[in-house]
């Protein structure tokens, strides 16, 4: 399991959500709705003899201005546990065989400032075993 392969697999999985722009790096600017795959946390050697590494990935999904009703409606779709727009449903599994297991474990509401505008977002935590 390599960081670049995991980023590519997350990018591919999230790209299945119609209309969601996906970045596997932190861009200088973006146009919502967008998902940003943040740098990973890595726990090496979780099993003996390099048997297992555990990555914790964070995906920030930014939907739009705080004052837009459509932004809140979009977040509800992304936050659902299942369905075509669900971030969890898109990620959970083996990410096309790139990892042994990936699972969205939590989502926290956030506000982020993009180009001077406060936007509504959720930060998803993903446990990845490989």
C-alpha cells in the first residue's frame, strides 16, 4: 500500500458521486461542491514484520456558502449512509483492490473559508488498512 495508490483510489471512489469535484491535494482555490483529500496519518507496523500499516485519511467535502439552502441540502445527500451521493457508500470497501479495507468512521461539521467566503463542509474520517 503506497500513499499515492491510496490517494488515487480515494479520488476514483469519490469521483463516482455525480457533480462532486475531487482534489487529491489541497488546492489554492476551488469551486464547490468539492472534496479535498487531506494528507494522511500513518501508523506503521501495526502487525509484526511489516504485516500491516494503518492510514487515517481525512476528506473535506465543501458544498457552498453558509447562507445557501442548497448547500445544506447537498450536505444531507453526501452525509447519508447509503445512496448514489453518499460519501460513505463511495469509500467503504477495498477501494478497487488498492487496500485491504477502507471504512468511513465519522463525519464532523465544519465551516471553511474559501477565497474569503465562509462555506459549509463536513470532514470525513476514513480508516484504511493495507
